[in-house]
């Protein structure tokens, strides 16, 4: 009997820690989504859900919707649109605050590429090819003001040079 229980525990899927509260800071959600990316966001997206994600999140007091996409290269991405109050003029400051908070939770050794300005953009990569990536962008000029948060899981595993 003990062997059966042990076998069941070994074969059981590795579960993620609990999802942060919907009103938790964006950085807490990013940390959770990075773990979820390891499994392609399977626990957030079912075959009958279309693109919709079941991930619960709020930003600036408003509920936000997320989607899970798979592109032609079989890269899986969790995309969340975070609405920004105050018009387009408020985007750069909101972007900078969220980008700095995300940077604080990025795992050691991840690279960062940041482009501030009128249309700020930043991404963090686990490695040069493959692995996981986090992107924080802003909405296009003809869209409602929002931050676009994307957590990727590339189909290729992370390949780090061995030293």
C-alpha cells in the first residue's frame, strides 16, 4: 500500500503555488505566470475556452482579461491588457512603474532590453534562444491606453552556454 501511495505522489503533476489575489501587484502576477509558462499555461486554458484565459487579475481597480495564444512556431504566450486611466499621457509613467516592479522579481541571470520614450518597450529573457520571456509594451496610438503584458514560453528549451 505504501508503494502505491508513493507512486501516486511521484506521478502526480507538479502543482503551482496558489495564484496571487487578483488585486496583487503586477510583479506578483508575473512571478506566478513565469512558473505557469513552464507547462504552457495549461492550468489557465482549456481546449474549449478558445483564446480566453481563466487567470483572474485586476489593474487600477478594473478587472482585466487575458488570452493564451500559440503562434506558428509553437511558442505559447499569455497576453494581458492592463487599462491605464488618464489617457495616453499617463502611459509612460505607468509603464515605468510597472516595468521597475517587474524587474525586481525577475530571476537572476535574465537579460533586459529596455526602450523608454513615447512608445516604451521592455523585455526580459531567460536566455538568448528558447526558454521564457516577459514583455511589457504599450497599446498602439489608435487603441485605448493600456499596458500590454506578455509572458512567453518558447518551444525551444533554454540553451545556455556551458562554461
